[in-house]
C-alpha cells in the first residue's frame, strides 16, 4: 500500500501572555510545565510538515509496498542494444504454450486471444525454443507438468544440435533452471514447465566451446539466462553474434548459465512497451504474467 501524503495537524497553541500582563507564579509554573512537556512531543518544522519520531525503532513507520518494476528494460553492451525481460520466482507466473491440433497459436496476437481474460496480466511473451517444419518442438516440451514432447538426445545439423545443448525448466515451486541436456536427464527432474533448445550458451560461466567471442554470423537472437531466482529473457534489437549475446548474459547481466532460444524468428510481446511483433510462423511460446487468480 502506498504511503499517503498527509498534512501535519498543528498542535494546540496556548495564547502567550501579553507583555504587559503580570507574570504570576501560576502562569510561570504553567509555562515551565509546557516546556517540560514539549521536550517529549514531536517537533513541528517551519514548513508545516511533522518531523519524524526521534527513534524509528520505537515508532516504526508503516511499511510501503515496493513499486512494481517494469518487466523489460533496454541495455547497451559493446554498442549493441538488448531488451531484457525478467521472470521472478514467487512473484510472477510463467507458462509455455505450443500450437494445438488446429495450428494455433502461430503468432503473438493469436497467443493473446487464446489467453482470454488472462491477457490483461501479461508482462511479456516471447518465442520459446526451436521447432520443426510442422511447427512442433524439436526437443523436450513440458506444459503444466505434462510432457508433450520427449527429451531429444539425437545428433543432427543446425543450432539445436550444437553440443552441448540444454533445457530451460521451471520446477513445481516456480524456480527457474538451465541445465545441459545430459545433466538434466541425470537429475531426474519433474518440471512443471520445460523447453529444450541449443546451443547452451553458458555453463557455469564458460562459453560454449564452438562459439567465438564475436563470430561472423549475425541475426536478431533471443536467449534465457539464470541469475539467482530470476530468469532473464534477452532479445537483441539488431543482428548480433552468438558470442556477443553470450558475453552480454555473463558479463552484462551476471548469468552463469544461459540457453539460446532462437534467431531470425525471435519475437517479443511487451504490453508496457506497446510492442507485439507480427510473425505468424512461430511454434512455441513462453508467457510471463503477474501473479493473480488462476
């Protein structure tokens, strides 16, 4: 609850004795008593605002609610701009969505319509990992505890199969994680939400072994990194290299583990920024909502 601005109510004022009035012992005693009493009262500033009590430990101020931070913020790193959107465990809700049998949603606008009344709670949404030509997830996909696509440990061509790849997942308590695929399998996790993608950009602060610090391949890209109980979803404003994206997550944001989500098709819906990208060929989505009734 926000603290209300209050106007100090003046203390009762006793009329001062006239300079020509006799100062009787009773008057003098009354003045002395008021002086002793005033030492125990909060002072009134000349501006008319009540001063704080001398010891806040004795008279604690009412707790003020922490302002809700904007979900997405713009960062600059080595001359490139990135939007960083935060998911906070315990205060936000995260969901993963893929296309249904009817092929929807295929765009952020269709995702918005499909959310119905929950769309009013959306803080941001983004594409959520790689998919095949049928727009189905290439690897593990878990939605609300149900495994809709199994873990993919095959070899192949393309970014998804650059080993090691990894899994972004959220446990039943809402805590976010990024694990290398083999480590995820060994953990025996039971996620509520999970999406597999690749390559794994960072593992314990170390860049993927095949990624140069700033290689020649440039695309608009998005990824997710873990910082404590936060998942930081990053999308570049212009085409960037794998290496610069990975180093921004590590050196600019302080993430130790990070997973590449996709490039070229990277898309963002951020209501606070009045942005909703218009691609209609998307396959998987993540959406972060403010806490509320489910």
